[in-house]
C-alpha cells in the first residue's frame, strides 16, 4: 500500500518537479558556471576562474555603491512600512467604523502592477503642471519646482512610493495574525488595568512575533532585490547615484555584454539574500508561545 502511495505521489509531483528543474534549477546552476567565464554571449566563452568576483569586489567597481543603495532601500522604507502597517493593523483590529473599507483601500496598490505604480509616481513627481507635489509647492508655498526624479534625489523619492505600495500587504498580514489572538487574553489584561499600549506591547507583539519576523524578512529581501522602479524612473540608464545590485547586474549583462561579471553579481546577490534571511531568522527567533 505504501509503495502504491509513493508511486502515486511521485507521478503527481514529477511534472512540477521537471518544470522546476528545467526553468529554475538548471538556469541557477548555469549562472554559477557563467560567473567563472569571460563571455559576451556570442563568442566562445573563456574560463577565468574567480576573476569576475575579484573585479566585482575591486575598488573600481560600482558594487559597493550599489550595495549601499540596497541597504538604504531596505532600512529606510522598511522602518516606515513596518511601523505604519503595524499601526493601521492594530487600529483596524480594534473594530473601528469602516474597517472593511480601509482594508480594501490600503491593499489596493498591491493589485496594481509595479510598472503602473512607478508611472503614477512619475506623474506625481513631475516638474510640469501635472505634477501634484510641485503644484502644491508652487501654489501653497510659492517655491520653484523640485526635480524629485533626478538621479541625485531619486533614492529618497522612492521611499514614499515604496511605503505607499507595501503598507497594505503588511497590514493585511499583521491583521490576520492579530485576529488569531484570543479576545479572552485582552479581556483578562484589561481587568488587570492594562491600557492599549500595554496590551500591544505584552500581548499583541509576543503572540504575532512569528508573522512579524516573516514580514521583516520579506522587507529585507525586497530591499535587496530592488530593480523595476529605479530602472523605469531612470529610463533604463541608472547612474552611480541610483544603481542597485539588480540594476548593475542587468546593465553588465544586457548593455555591456559582460555575461561573466553580470552573473557574478547575481551569484553574490543570491548569497546576500540567503545569508541575510538566515541571519534575521536566527536573530529574531524566540520561543514559540502557545495560546
């Protein structure tokens, strides 16, 4: 009987495993192989060992600057996103009037494609008459137009856009965790004289810690993989002011035709994402609370 079950499971899983191996595992293995070659994608590849990695980490490389930009896009939007989404989730959890409408409104940016969101914010930041922020600067404060999407200013301009886009998803994630906490725990704490702040600190946060940890890891991974908004706002030509690891990798492969160095950056990015995920899981790990 067990042998039949195993055969059935293998039969059902084999198409999915085959597709996963063909379109995920095989390209990943090839990326490691390409990172050891000097190749323009057309001519004959030449094995050069770890020279691509040496060039990536050299002082003349843009890797260090791009990594700093990734760290910025991880920490600054991440702090705002985490704080605002936790606040809204807790407020809606208190059964405020119109809670269902707020859920839909805050989650709405997540159903829009990242390209559409970026184009919307390009219009908001525009220096022409259609630019909302510059229109407010001109009409209300009598200030000249400000080039929000200029390369030197772009990283800070990405912060409100990233927060606006991400808050709804994390709010729904945290709200689902809060709604699983038994109301009896809050009632018992209120009888003991605990206020809203103490309830949030001593009951809500400890009992949703696993979900909060997952949210933090998602934010870290998203910051390390930042690409589409920068690429679109820079018209496909990121500069040293705006390059991230993903845009730098894309530029090396598809503009400079340096397949080896581009895939070397991809390999480093893979280990950065894997390493930071494992580190944050370890640092944020706590004893699981049962309720």
